[in-house]
C-alpha cells in the first residue's frame, strides 16, 4: 500500500486507496479522540491464494493512521497478519515490529500465524498502557472466535502525546498487492467477510459503525473483468457486515475459453 500521501487528512486517504475496492465506515464525530479500542471481526474464505491484503484502517484524532489485517497465503505456507502505524513519533521494541511503514516513517509489525480459512476471528487494536507524558501503548492481537481466546500478538508500539487517542470510522480495503498474471489468468479467487467494526471509549461505551460507502468497484484489472466489462472484485452488504468477493467472474470466463 502506497501510503506516502496518508500524512495529512482523510480526504487524502480517499485518494491513496483509489485503486482498490474499499468500504468506508460511518464515523460518529463526537467520539473523535476518545477511542481506545478497535475490533474488526472477519472470515477469509477457503481459497488458498496469495496476494490480497484485507486491511482495516483506524486513525488517530490529531495525527496519522494505521491499519491491520490478514493476508492469505498459498497451501503449504503459513498465513500472515500485519499491524502498522504511520508518521513521525511512534516507536516499538516488540520483536514482531520494525521502524518504517511502507517506505515512510512509522512502525510495521507482522507475524506468520496459521489462522484458518472459513473461521471467524476478531482482530483487536487496543491501548494497553499509558504514561503521564501522554504517550500510549497500542497492542494488536487476534482472537479465535470459536474459543474467545487471544491466539497471537501481532505487534505492539507506542505513540507520543501528539497522536492522542483514536477516532471512530475508518475503512477496510481489499487490496490485491501482488498479482503477476500469466497469459489470460484472472485475479485469484478470494473472499473476505467483514463484520461492522466496533470501537470502545475510555468509559467503556461501545459504538458500532456501519457502511458509509463502497468505492473502487469499477476497476477492470484482469481479462475476466475486461471481457465482462465489470469489475472482477465484487462488494456487497450482508446482515451484520459486508463481503469482498474477488474473482467472482472467473468461472464464467473460463467456461467461454
Ligand atoms: C510528534 O511528537 C514526536 C516527539 O514525541 C515528534 O518526533 C514528531 O515529529 C511529532 N509529530 C508531529 C507530526 O508533529
Ligand atoms: C461467523 O460469525 C457469523 C456472525 O456472527 C455467524 O453467522 C457465522 O455462523 C460464524 N461462522 C462460523 C464458521 O462460526
Ligand atoms: C462498459 O460499461 C460502461 C458502464 O459501466 C459503459 O459506459 C461502456 O459503454 C461499456 N463498454 C462496452 C464496450 O460495452
């Protein structure tokens, strides 16, 4: 994800994600700077392919943003989880994390973890410590919904005072970050089911966002999409959330081949 533009405001973020399907969540502006926890529950379908990043973005009220989410991997390899933050000031000494984010300032964390296809997980980004100087520690973890247990820590970093707390809203992107087509190959088949994100305030109040809008659903990036003159990346709402469906035109195209 090219996020060099992400430093200024949400209106810039809209531009930065223009090439992927995105779902934007409705914020409640009265919660800006009061959020200490973000939950995103998801389920990645059974197709074992590489190249997608289903990232959910959160943003700090006075500063920058960060995002986290799963990246599926092929059969025989371990699935992946990421967790990052952008801008000057954040730091980490967690073993899963390193300095810099997408080539710019920030912190990136990642872990190979065998999350399973077709299962529900909840990823959590939460303030887990804070100091009198206004700095906050943020921990990214994954819960297995079947047991309710935290199964892995993706990473952990600190933000200085000028990052404040989080806002509500944000977005989830459906990014095909890696695709080298061979011949007439269409994009890999992969599905992400996302549930409406939940944010929690310092006083324990919970707010659940719903859809504001989908964007980027008009990309004709592969032969399947071009043949059908429709995007091969579908997005729609379901009760409680939404679906990103990649490669939904593949079988139709292959039949005609
Ligand atoms: C935020 O504060 C840190 C020091 O704590 C500083 O390095 C950084 O430049 C500040 N960020 C901005 C955008 O002012
Ligand atoms: C995942 O969660 C959804 C919504 O709560 C539920 O309808 C579905 O049955 C769950 N799927 C699995 C595999 O547990
Ligand atoms: C493709 O679809 C767009 C609208 O989605 C339409 O404007 C355009 O004419 C179509 N192109 C062809 C070749 O059918």
